[in-house]
């Protein structure tokens, strides 16, 4: 079973921050955490705009994120792009990165861990609040 992280949660996770929603997975976490390749693009954009500060050089951070065995990267496939473009009742606050990440969750039928209230309230995918230690229980129990 895969668990998809949104961009900010991905950065926090790879920076060593404890993500409460992932605690249920215990030591069995390896191979179950995924991120959309679109998150790499969003990280570059946010860093370039001064909205994201990393502890190391951007290229070094991206290289480390790409090479770690902790994350399975999901490419942006054409069907995901189509799903992102065709989302119904999509909140105006969603940028295309949000749409692609939500569409990835929906297309691959995997829960999305996020702290983004707009995504959590949208209901277009199985979104999980990263602070909720019990939120993944129904997903993880049925893996």
C-alpha cells in the first residue's frame, strides 16, 4: 500500500520531522511512502520565490530526495494530467500543483497526507490530516 505525501509534508518528512499520521506504520514504512514528481517542480518554484528555505543547496536537496529509498516517486502520467484538468468543483485556491497531487491520489487510489485545509475540505480524494495519528488506520489495516 502506498501513502502519498503532499509537497510540504514531503519536505518535512525528508527533513526528519515526525509526521503523526505516519506513526501507525511503525518500522514498516519503507516502500510505502510516495510523492508525485510534480512536488519536485513545486519545491523548485517555492524555493525560487523565497517561500521555502532548505537546509542545503536546492540541487543537493533534490538529488538526495530523488535517490533516497524512503520515497517512491510517481510520475505525472497523461491520465493524471487529464484528471487534474477535469476536476469538478475544484477550489479556486488550487494551483496546478495541488490539482496534480490530488489527481495522483485519486487516480492511484491512495490516501494523501496533507496539512492543506483546502485539500482536506475538498473531498476529491482520500485526504488525511498529517496531524491525526489515527487517520490512516482504515487504510493501513486493510493493506
